[in-house]
C-alpha cells in the first residue's frame, strides 16, 4: 500500500515546518517535499527540486518515484497545480476549477456576481464612473502585499505605477467593502463541510490593510451566506480560510484562501480545538472521512497578536521563542524574524517580527496576560 505523501511547497512556512511535516511523521507517512526552493527546505527530510508552478512537472516527478498515497499543498499559489496532479493519479483532492476561482480574484468576482455583486475591474481598465474609493490589489496576491485604498483616478494611477516598478503581476481594482472583518475556517472531506470557527480581525488604518490582530469569536449570524458562496465556488474539500466583512447585517467576501489559515493561527486553532488539526487535513487527502467531533470549539478564548515593525532598519533585540503559563492563560511566542535581519517596512503582513498566541478561559484573562507579556519584552529596530 502506498505510504508516500508528496507535499508541494514554495517558500518555507510555519504551517508546513511545524504543522504538516510533524503531522505526516505521526501518521507514519514517508514525505517527499517537492519545491522550487530546495535550499529553504533542505533540513526537512527528503526534498526534491521541481518546477511546482507547472502541474505537468509535478506529475512527471511523482510518476517517476514512489507511488503516491496523497499529493497535498498548503500554498496559496499551488492549489490548482496540486489538485490537477492529484486528479491525474486518481487521488482525493480539491477541484482544480474551484482552486483557480479562489486564487484569481477577477474570476472569483465574476463567478459570484449573481450572489454577491462587487465592482471589480482590471486596474488598467477602470471606468470614469467607478465607485471610488477602490481597493487596488494584485489579482493573485497574498498577505496584504501591494494592497492599497485609492480614493480617485489620480491616486489609482500613482499606485499602479508604484506597484508596476516592483512586480509585473496583473492588478485588479475592487469596490471597497466597509464593515467588521471576520474569517471563516472550514474543513471538508468531499461529503460535507464543517465550520471550525471564526476570528474577528483588526486591520490597520487605510490606505494599508495589515492584519494587526485576530481574536476568536463566534461565527457571525451571516455565516450561512458565506457558506452558500463557498458552495457556489466549488469549495468543499480540505481546509479553507475565507475573509469577509459584515456591514449593516450583510456579509460580503473579501477573498477566499483555499488552504489552512496561516501566520501561526493554524497552530492556535489546533490548540483551541484540542484536536490534531494538521493530521485531520492530511487524512482527508488520504481519502478518510472526518470524525464526528470535527466541528467548532465551544469554550475558551484565543488571540493571535503579531508584533509589527514600525520602522525600517536592523532588528537588534527581540525575545527568544517561549511557551509560558500566566495563570490560566497559555502563551506562546514564535519569532518570524531573527536578530540581525534587515527590516524593510512594507506595510504588509511581511512586517511581522513575531506572533504571540494566547489561549485562556475568558477574554479578560487573555487580554491581561497578553498585555503583561508585551510589556515585559523588547523588540528593537536600529
């Protein structure tokens, strides 16, 4: 019986290094990590260089090696390629069309136009009567990178030129959606979609869109609307992280990330749920059904709070990784940059120096423990 997991990856991430690779080891799987950046993964077992942006190269590599038990990726950029490779070998996986719709923001808007009409246009074809302000963003982007609120046509042109100097990617301009920002975390096995929970997200002030804090919260009453739109997109297998706003009682999707939530929040979610979340995701890709207890957590409170650089320079002081108990609150700190790193201020999630995760019985206890932790540590950029 095949026991090899082909894990398709680009850059190294915490979700893969500290989540999926240990989960695969606990499941007794042999892992081959396919990547176009082997030097970033060189110390994590069997690593094979492969042009993972091309599904044909993934298929060729897997076909010439040990028979696959599963082909899986948690990368935003590699879901469609991985889905096509899994389908080629007759393995469980996502619908490549759904993965493509979720990744390409223009396709997503067109596909959902009847359910959730949102103005969206190619950034170089915005009509004069467009409903400014608009959000300018890369069509296939992630992590708030090169995402700006633009208030008029002049500002749009300036930001387009600024982004074009850095990257050639297609840009879209979308209607700005006001409201409280939420996430919806789901997991499907192809037979049903389970809601794992929801975070309420605090964003930085415009014109930037940096996620400053994620706080565990009950899924809002509008959650069924979001589930209906995910179904329309074809999302129903594996993990999905959806961002949306609620304004005046109405829910509207910002973007759909057809993979597990990142930036350490997946580890927080696993701890809060009290289940081996990464293992369960891999089991779905191995063809197993979800257990009955795969639903949302019912008790406790949790916060993920990144420490965000406020200037450019060199990181000259920062805490070491730690796990501490502050009364009934369990705190975990993991750095995302190391001392000596040069920090270039980007006004995106790339500015995270580290993330504090806190889980406790109630919001007040969690907030107090977080405040004590932040007050007793120093992050210095010189």
